[in-house]
């Protein structure tokens, strides 16, 4: 009798584990998606090695935020709010098909332009205020091992890599930091008129971001359709400055559970 009870207990444990894994898989598919920050295009808002969960319900479901046909129940969307200017969003690159994360700058119908490094939305400049200097160590970052770009060119490994930091305020009042490395071709752009059903994204590390300022024919982001939006990033859960998350001595404890603004 005891052996039968033991076997029954083991089977119940197995069923519990399988059920938990299934629930976790469904939860991930429908509600949240993990995302690692692989590049420096969103510094200093997001750093290489930040780990976050993407809220896939933020804007209602699209073909990339829910794979099930039932999610096309109402015009491709279920519940959720409209994307708002200033949101940090994960989306599927319209050309490459990989997942990108950028800040939403332009809504459908907006006219977007950058002149002398200043963002203009519908002809009005988004105010920029100096906010000190962003300092990081010039060294290889993350699993890919890319070196950061520095305003103080010519620094050596282990030295301080500097970037000018400014606080930019969007028309809806969202204020966020942006970084400057150099004068680049993307500091002066034509006027982009965002098509209906599409969005315009930019990285906060403006001189180190291939975003909507770059056309899709040049493998840039261009205009991103709603269908490609995966979800909104709201909070950093975990962060590691090392080549592996197992290197506990490189964890950035001060970034755990930090709000993304």
C-alpha cells in the first residue's frame, strides 16, 4: 500500500510541475515577454545587460504579441490603451524581423524632424536642458562585447567614457534623458510624416541608434506599423554589467525593479 501511495505522490508531483510549466508558458505567451538589452542605443534609460518583461497587453494584442487566431477577434486588437508618445516599446523590426526596443516619438499623422540635434514634432521643438555627463567605463559590454561610443574620443580600456546628457521634454510632458556623442548625419533630417497606423521611434542614445530616422531600404526601422508592436517596457527587473548573468559580482543591484521613464 505504501508503494502505491508513493507512486501516486510522485505522479501528483509530476502533474503539478507540468501544470506549472504550462501555466508559465501561457502566461509568457499572452501577457509578458522577457527581453534582454543587447546594445547601447537606449542609454542611459536602459543599459546593456538590463533584463525586463514586456507588457504585451499594453496596447491590445497584435500578430506579434499573441500568436493565437483568437487574438484577431476585434480588428486585430483586444483590450489595451493607445500607444503614447514617450513610451519605451519593444517591436518587431519591419525588415530584419528581430525584436528592437526604442522610444515612441511620433504618432500617426505627426511630422517629425531633427534639426541641429533638436527634435521637432509638428514644427515645435522639444525642449532640451543640460543634465550633466553620463559616465561609464570604456570596456566591452554584455555577451556581444561591444565597446561603448564616447564623446571624449581616444580613451583607453578601463578609462572613463563620457557623453553629454540632456533632458528632453515631449509635447505630452514626458521628460527623459538623451545622450550626445558627436555631430552626425542623423542630427539633421528631412521632415518625416508618420502614416496612419504607423509609429516613429528613436533611441535615447541619439548618435548610436539606427531607428526611424533611417529608411527601411537602408535596413533602418523606418515607420513601424501597429501590427509589429509587441508591448511596452515599464520596469527593469534585473541588471548585470558582465558578459554573463552568472557573474554575480557584476550585478547592478541599484537597477533592480527600476521604473523605465
